[in-house]
């Protein structure tokens, strides 16, 4: 989980805003992003507090609470989703209008039963079917007229399973977490 990104998102900010407001390097913020709150430096907490206009104590308390909740990265648009993929988020919560777009993408994926049938029904073994499938999908992407962001999303979303939570939310979670 990228705790810093989730916290900043809940406060309407991004890492770039912290950099712009305080001058703390984006490289440092990136390295802190996956760490536990216990490992955040005072300088980092101060920079976050200045950016979100809260006291250092409040920021620290909210970060600790967020870490305990094990919050999901929330996505409202393609830009947010690409950020979640870059952060290698295990759980991604799709909300709002973007949920409708993701519904269409979910329909294009094979179900677990269909995937299992494809893999078991193939003559080849040892994961060759999976490799062949990826090669075919990359070739399709290569000749596709879709924009680069759309291609990246379609490529990355194959690593996730879709779970409809309610009419307004879809949870994406890494397929490998099911095993």
C-alpha cells in the first residue's frame, strides 16, 4: 500500500504538491511512499503537514490511523488508475463515473472458469499458454489505435480481478492474492 499517496489523495493533494510547496525532493517522497509511518522522518511529516495545512501531530495521527485501516487506493479517473498501477497497489477502489468505464473493461476479461478451461484445454504445458496469450495481447496492443494510456490500463488491469462492491464501486485486487 502506498500510504503517503492515499493520505495525500484523501486531502486533495499529490506528491507533486508536497514538492512544490516545501521543496522536499520527489525522490525522497517516492522512497517514503511504501514505508511504515514509523519510518517517516520529522522533515517528511513537517512537509506533509505544511502541504495539507494541518499540524504535524494531526498528520501523524491520521497517517497511523490510515495505516491501521489498511485503506484502499481510490480511483476516480484514468490518471489515478495509472498512478495506482505505478505504485503496484494490491487493492484499488474504482469510484464515481469512472466505474462505468471500468465495467466495460471488466466485461472483456475472461472469467476464472474460462481462463482455467483455456489453460487446461491447451496442448502445451508449463505456462506456455500464458506466455502465448501475453504475446498475442501485446501484438493486438501494438496495432491498436487506442491512446497510450488506454493501452497501459488494459495491459495492467489483466493482473487484477474485479469485484463489484455496490452500484458505485468496483474493487480491483491482484490475481496473485487469490492463491
